[in-house]
C-alpha cells in the first residue's frame, strides 16, 4: 500500500527528496509535520462547511489552500524520507 501511495504522491515527494546536500533530521519533526497536516485537513473541512453555508464560490479558496497544505504535510510526513522531512522544515 505504501508503494502505491508513494507512486501517487511522487511529484510532491520527488521535489522534497531531491538533492545531495547535508541535512539535519529529528524524529520529532516528522511527528509535528503529521499533526500539522491533520490540523490543516480539519481546518479545511471546517472551511468547506462555512463555504457551503455562505453559498459563495469565493469562500472555497480557504478550503483549497488548507486542504492542499494538509495533503502535502501528510504526504511528506507519512511517506517521505528523512531528507524530505528535513527539507520541508528548511533544516540544512
């Protein structure tokens, strides 16, 4: 299952896993990334409910932004290697 998901998210993972420079990785960074990703997804769902209640198409913009950020965080935190997690944090 993990290989199928890695293939599905390969454009995102390839960007963050690329490079040969040295990186600094801590296991807590992966945990925090997963928690932040889950919070972004929950926030996006709350935003979607508010957008549907408002009835305007422009209210969907926060949903798209928060959902996209949440998916990237969850993909890198759950499927990415140590370099990808370090790169999303900006640690070198």
